C-alpha cells in the first residue's frame, strides 16, 4: 500500500508496523527488481528484531545446574562387600513385607472370603483406585515384634492413591487380622496416616471393617490424646479445616469402630455385611435378654432409612466402592496435571544405591553420588560449597520441580548449622520443598568427633545446630526425610527426624537411629554385661516371647514396626518415592475448600 511517498507494511505475527524509507515511482520495467529490493529490506529488519528473541529461546533449552560426577568406584573391593550386605538386607525387607502383605494368613483369608463372603482389602483397593494410580503404602511393617505378638501391617492397610485423579489417604481395616480388631499399634499407625492427611490436606477415606478394640489392652489405646479417641476427633477437625472425610462400611463396626463412619461427612454401607453398633447382639442378649439379629440392630436398612447414620445404601462391596469414587468426584479438588515435560531421568545408574546402602559410612563424596541419582539429570547447584564441611546443601529438580536438598555426612559443626539455617530460610521464602538426607555415619566415629571438640567449639556447634533446629521447626514448605546412612544424637532434630513433623519420613534398610550420644552410666553398663539374675530368669521362662522377631532397638526394622517412620524403602527407588511424595504434597495447592468453625454435622 503506497501512502504518499512512504510505505506502511504490516505482517501478521511480526513486531510491525515497519516504516520503510520513501520509495521512487514504480514503473513497469522496474517492478520485478523493486519487489526483490523490498523483500531484502523486510527480511533484514525481521532478523534485526527477532534475533534477541531467537537467542533467548535457545538459552531456555539449556538445563540449569551443573551435572554431578559419579564418585562411586564400581571396582572398589569395599563396594563388593557392601553389595553382599545390602542384598541380605533387601532379602529381609522382602521377607517381612510378604508376611505383612499376607495379612491374617491362609486361615484368616479363608474365614474372611469363604465364610463371610467379603473382598480382601487389597482387592478393594484395586477397585477403588484409578487404573494408573501410583499407590504409596504407609507403615507396611508396623505391628511386627510387638510385646503382645505379631500383628501384620498393624491390622490396617493404609496408603495414598488416586481416586478420580485426586490423591486421597485411605485407611482400611484388614478383616483377615483378628476381624479388624484395633491394637495399640493400629491406633498409632492410623493417627500417623491422619497426620499425613492434615499436613498435605488430603481427602480421607475410611474402609471400615472392625470388631473394635482388643479389650485386654484397651487401657493402652483410649486414655491419652495420642490414643484411640484422637482419631475420631481428627475427623471432625479435618472436616472443619475443609479436608473431606468419607467412609464406606464393609463389615462389622463395633464399639470404637462405630464412631469412625459416624464422624465422616459422607458414609456408605453395604447391606447384609455392614453393621454399626456400640454393642452387638450378644451384648444386647446379656443386658436385656432380647434376641436380635445384627442386621436389625445396626444394618444398612436401619441406618439408611431410620437413624440416618449412613447416606448411601449399597447392595455389594463393589457398588459401595463405586459410590465412594462418585463422592470423590464431587470434591472441590482439581485433578492433578500430568508430570512436567521438563522432567529428566538421572544420568547415573540408580541400582548402585542398593550396593551403597550396605556400606558402613557414606562420606561427602559418596553423598554427591546419592544426590546425583535422585535429581533430574544428575544436575545440582550447591549452596555454600566451601563453607561447612559436613553438610551439603543445594538446589536440584525432581520431575521438573525445583527442590532444596540437605544432606549431612557426619555431625554438624558451627558452620554447618548456620549454613543449613540460611539455606532453609531461602527455600521457605521461595516456597521450595526440602529433601533431607540423614547420614550421620558410624556411631563410634560420630561420638569420637563430638567428644573431641573443646568446650568452646562444642558451644559454638550447639549454637549453629540450634539455629538450624529453629529453621526446621518453623518452615512451612513440605519436608521429606530419607535416612540413608543412620542418624545419631541431635541430627534427629537438625535433619528433620520424626519430632520435627516431616510430611513423609522413610529409611533405607541398613540405617539406624540413636537418640542420645551420652555414655551409659557405669552401673547400667555393668547390669547389661551381668548375666540375668535368677529371679529374672524365672520371669522370662514364665513369659515366653509372643513375637517371632527380635529387632534391635536402634534399627530401621524396629522404627518401622513401631510406626515411627513411614516405611523402609529399596534404595534404588529413592527418587521414585520422593517424586511421589512431592506430587502428593503439591495437590493441596489445588484445594479451594476454606476452613470453617465446625465440621459437617451429620444429624
């Protein structure tokens, strides 16, 4: 378009309009050459304007952070020995896991399926969860090596999985284990699962099939705020906080078990097998002399049409689970988006972590090898690399999400403590999740280092550790802790042990935990070394061990059996577990339910 002696050019998608210099009069003989001239001018201006944009586009393709070098020597004889030790530990993990996965064993399964006509709890999970759900089992080994015997998986299958694209905490009574009876360890496990639900704002689902509490031990799980009643209170508090609470009754809910569905916002019940009552037919017979069936006393028809304790009537367990899936679809929680396209698998072989887990001490060089097998592409930007010799801090990506990584290689010095505190505060300000890699090393070396400090150095170290403890205590970003090389003394605090409320905490098989470095008093040491007295021998003969296991108190097996950690993981799965936890933690950003003063009242 010619406008006077100038030209205005507009090209769609370009940065125009571009003004060209005045043009001469165009004749027929010069039309072809003038078109060529015009094209050249326009192309040059396009290049001049677009070059910065093109270069910026290219620069974004360069991944941030340098790639860590592999510091593991696969030909080292020490690694071969540690590999053999690790294989033994992994074999033990598999053996214990199989015991817990079997629940009540052949007898319990036969009674549950053949006589009572019920689905096994893990078959219920298959029907309940999305087909592509990544299920994170919680506290699988809890309940083994208890004073009152072995309770596989604590009689409850707990975990986190996707329902309708949304992560939910699922707490399922295992009816094959003494009819879903509650033991003290069952309460501990369920309370921890609820805590995880609160911290990550996860909708909670209870698949209830419980005969109530184990009466001989009832004083151990109903008296205190951390005992059985707390679970019912938690449901109300979580509902008030806008965290949905749902239940489906697939069996008997007797005594304490009756409270759980009645405290939820939505409750479904399966006819003929689902019942809810504080005292069953035998108690009614003993108290009043009346004969009444369980269905008439507290069955699905009664509670759906008369009492209103339940909201949905299901003919089968399959229908009950489908109802729950429909309830989840009504929650005001957006389904999670797919994993980031920027996610990048580590360049280093993660299988070597299994061999590394059997080594006695993971020094700082080997700690880098662990980090390189966790973060995307093995890329890691270290923070304060030359400040603080026993603590490595820095940034990496896991499935395209930036995180802060904190790993120790021995006890923390004054510099380590303040470095950790500084780094944690930055991550809090930038809302970056924190990954703690606990790695105190050999207990004896840890004690020698601590006792070798002079008074002034020890006081300085305590100041640094106190600053880091304060930062760990108050930070609000997600915290995921993995014990990869044991944890001793106050490393349990600075490195976010159970007392400091990590969102998730797991351990490698060979790791251990000692909560104090103080030497035993001489009298106690002599008692430990002295053979058992005659009177005690008689007591031991009278009270035979009820458990088939005897885990060392400081071992990861003991911690897992008591529900003090969320589980023992295969070292080569460390990145997968952390990534799974990060996805779960991230869901709370899509929850829009606002807290209110009271929970949803059923009636």
